[in-house]
């Protein structure tokens, strides 16, 4: 058992994720899997409670829109998608289940992003994106449940590898504008 969760019946990937969460960063390098290469320009999405605002210097944790759309294919429950990106626990509270969420989409360049990977030298390139500086390499508010330290989230609903995650500051990400929509609208195919 790890944190009261029985390990019997978990897949190897889920066991590796659970081991990573339980053991912290000391073994992160030994259980981390490869992250995907990104194109020089891409769209990323920041997911947050509806109405949440941040300052220009705030650092956002984002995922590729294409990855998010692929994960959302066939899903109608926002809670399940939030578990896929590691934002809600396996058993979310009633308030979290009923809460409204927003998706903010940005057009960015890959060199504006960094990967939150612990135990990797800051600035080191990982599949075309540099590793975040130490002050941006830990879990961010709202993403602690699915934090792996590997540059991707833990799908807390399935205890498997989630989506690749990146960090970017609001001021840089919003240079080309942004599109904000309710998460439910995103799930409906907007």
C-alpha cells in the first residue's frame, strides 16, 4: 500500500507513478518516462477554476491543446478530464465536482516554455524544451495531486501517466492574445 492505496491490480505504469509520488524526487529520474518533442510553435491550454485571475508575472502550468483534445475525445465529464491532467484527486469533493472551470488557450513558441522536471539541470533541453529553473520546477497550486516531477502529470483517476506539462508566464503566453472558454464548452468540441 502507498498512501492507503492498495497496489494489487495496478498496471506497471500505474505502479511506477504511485512509487514516484510516494518516494518523492529522489527516485524521479529512475522512473520517469520520455516526454514528447514539440514543434517550434504550438497551442497550449491553462485550466483553472472559472473566474480565476493571475498577474502578468504569474507562472502557469499548461498542456498542449492537441494532447488535451485527444484526452477529451469521448469524455463528457469535466471531472474526468481534470483527473487526466492531475488537478483533481481520484475521489474529488462535491464542491470540486460541481465547480465551474475555464480553459485559456494561447499560441506560443516552444522556446517560451519550460518543462518542470526535478533532478535535471535547469536549461537542459528535454525533447526540444528547456528544463525550468529551480524556482519553477516544483508543483504549482492546483496541480499537486498529479505532480510527478517528470514533465508530465499523473492521471489521478486511472493512476497512469497523464499529459506532458509545461510552464510559461502569463505575460509571455498572452503576447499573441488568448481564447477563454468554459471547460464544458471545450468538451463539447469548441
